[in-house]
């Protein structure tokens, strides 16, 4: 039987686990909930690898081009003969790569959590939430319909809310979960409006049909959406920009990034899952899925380019000043997602022009391994030190040799040092930027140097520098279940760059010829090494060099340390402007006019009722009197009218 017959099991197994553990886990499966969740995820990951092998090496390619296969599809809701919500599964290079990434990283997180979360009172609930999130993300990447992807998009938001706020007894975790939920809901409103604009003009919700109609220069749908405009901007640009708004919210792009650092309040393995390879790359996946349409609109693609490039640089600067290791990694994630976004923005369609598209998804692939490794390594450190602050760390290489080596591999990978995975994908991005937009290239190269600096600032502060004072009994690196994922991900961070993504995931389904230009690589590698050496000088041993630099840049350093006061600006706008100028007047109108009118009507009715209730005394004689008086009055009126 064809392997694609089993593909529905990939998302359905985590869904079944969620239902089982969510309903009965605490009572019946408390001790084995972790094993159960991990086993089902392992089966999903195995099927994903089998699908990837079958697609890429056996029957996915026809006449040298990878085909789009839809093994499952049924109509759920029909709005008109041409417009319906079809629930289905799509198999193409993009979805297959995302299947492997999501299931593999989720499996590593499941295994790591067996030791990290051991002893938690809500252990079964934790694994239920992990399964729900994984199901939601798998449903998102397999969607055949733009509204189907929106439904799973929202479910991803709900499950991330549950995971970020898992420690609900902590006010900071509750606030972080609400912040993530609210910010992404605003972004998702834009996404929904964008869906309505595109689907209205394309007269379909189906991805394949929508892309076909909006990229066919002879189609009436493309002509209609490009000629229709609002405020001088075509509806195609509006639709794509609003869709990108949803992606920017989920991927924490500026200025919708404020939820990401606070989301670190969730358990560290959750950060590895949500903020490394899955939810935060959903925006990149969305733009890549609609990339053939984005290519048709230079304005929308320019917005993607510059928002991505600015986000990458902005986050890298902030990461250089943070002392919470999870927040450093959070801003690092924002920066790397920015890399993926502007790579899509500088890309063309087909052949060498499509290098940026391939490079973006190549970096998504490699980033999944080294960033999840960094988060899990940080989790192992926090598990030992019981603190997130770098000031409480130092010299931990002696206590955590495996974590030390694997964390170093991940830092070298993200810094772009050959032959680690990040080097290959970053070089492709820089090459695409160099040939398309020199300004973006300069920003990208400078950002790569900053990345090397802040990551090795983190590395040296944790594993070298001063000697940390470990209080009480400590358990070294944790359990075997915590070490195995670190070793596996370390190997992936070292070797993933050699995976021939260019042969599989391209903008037109045709293998792309790529090569590494040694001369071109000199500048970014030199900047990365310079950043590492600068971090070595400042942080390998305890000294005051970094403090002196911070003092000399006091105003700028303080602004960066306080995240350029973006949170404060949002609070000012919401509290002082929206609440005061909109919220309070609206509340006054609601209380005094709307409620007041209803209250007056009610009290008036009560007064009138009180006055006339005597007419309903229940006395037959009075009713007879009223009856005869009525007859006499009507008779008099009738006589008056006749005269």
C-alpha cells in the first residue's frame, strides 16, 4: 500500500494522545503519560521520515519536477458552487520538509521533558498540551485550503497560550500567556481580512486554485484584484500585506514581537518547541506557501524584505544587552526569523532567481536543530543552577561536559562558522541578498557579526568566566533522557548543512545548482570570528571591559537593555490613548446612555404599572362598570362622527 495512505496518522496520533491524556491522564496515566506521549510522537516522526523518503527519493518527482500530491481531501462547508472550505492534506517539498522538522524537534522535546518535568504535579496535562500543539502545527503545514490553515493557525495560538501559561500560579506566566494571545490575535485579524480579500477576488479558498488564478496573467481574477484599489493601493497588495501581518505576528517580527521575550515564562522545553522550529516559523511557512503570489506584487515583497531585515538587526542589538539566557535566545530567534523573511523578500521565482526562497527554507531547516539545541541546553543549565540569569552562572563546563560541548556546537552553527549547519544556510541567504539588494546584504552581514558576538557572550558567561556557586545538592546534567536529545541535536547541528535542500525545496520544484564561494565567504566568516574573539576578550574571564564599553555607550546601551522601550510605548498607547480617549468615553456611553436609557424605560414602565394596577383589581362589578363606560364613550364618539 502507498505510504501516503498513512499520512493522516501523523497529526491524528498527537490528537488522540491529547484527548486521552487531557481527559484521563491525571487519573489513569499519571505515571506513564510522558512515555505514552513520547511513543506516539515517535510513531508520527517515523511516518514523517518514511513519507519524506518516499516523496524525495521514490515517487515525488515527475519529469524532473516535484509534484504536489493531495492524498486526502473532502468538502467541509460549501458557500457557493466555486467557494468551499475543503479539509485535506497536501504533500509537496515545503510540507514534507516541515513535517520532518516539526515531528523531529517535537520528539526531542518530548524525550527531554521526561527528565526535565519529572515530578511536576500536572505532568500528564503538560504532555497533553504538547500533543495538542504538535497536532495543531502539523495540521497547519498540511493544509490544502487557506481557511483550513487559518483554523489550525488559531489552534496553534490557543495551545501556545496553554503552554506559555503552564505555571499558572505565577502571575508573570499568566501575564505572558495573555500578552502572546492578545498580540497575535490582533495580527490574526489582519490575516483573516487578507484571506477574505484574496479569496473574494480569486473566487476560491483552495491554495492550489488561488495561486493558479492569481498568477495567471490571462485570468480575470488577477486582472480584477490588481485593478481594484483602496487608498491608491491595489487589493492584491492589501491582501498580501495583511496576510503577512498575520505571519509577522506569529513569527514575532517588528513591531509585533513584544510577546516573544515574555513567552519565556513557560517551561524551557516549551520554548525549544514553540520558539525554535514550529510556531515562530509559521509566518515564514505562510509567506513561502503563497510565495508564487507574493512574487507578482513587488510592493508586498518589499514590505516582507525590509520588515525582516530590520527585525533581524533590531533583535540582535537587544540580544547583546540581555542577561536572562532565555531572553537572549528569544531575541536570537526573532533575529534568525528575520533572516528567513528577508531571504524570501529578495527572492525571485524559478532558477537562480529563486535562491532566496531555497535559502530561507534551508535556514529554517538548520535553525530548527541548533536553536532547539540551544534552548534545551539552556534548560539543562537552568535545571542545575535554578536561575535564568547569567550573573548566577560561570564555569559550568566542569559540571556539564555534554551540555557544554553541544551548546558550543550550536553557538558555532548559529554564528555561521564552517562546517557547522548555520554556515551553509546563512551563506545562501547572504548570496541571495548580495545579488538582489546591497543594502539588505550590508545589514545582514553586520547582523551575522552581532549574532556571533552575543551568542558567545552567552556561551562564555555560562561555561567559563567566574566559578558559579552551586547551592545544596546538584544533579549534574540531569537524566539520560535529557542528555540524549542534546547529543542527537548536536549531531544535527553539525551535519544538517550537508543535506541537499537545494535539490528538494525550491520555488519551482526543480533542483537548484548551488555552491559555496570561498572568496565570498571570507567577509561573513571573518566578522563571525571577530565577534567570537571580542566575546572571548570580554567574557571568558571576569573583568570590567564590558562594563566600560556599556558605560561609554550609556544612553544607547540603556535603550537596548530596555528593548528600546517598545513595551512602554505600547502601554502608553493602550492605557493613555486607547483606554482614555476611546475606552472611557465608550464605557460612559454604555453606562449612561445605553444602560441609562434601558434603566429609564424599565423604571418608567414600573411607575406606569404602579399607577394603573388598580384597574386590575379582580372585582367583577368594577370590570362591568369599565365595560359600560367604554360602550357609552364609543357610542358618544360614533354619534359625534355621524353629526
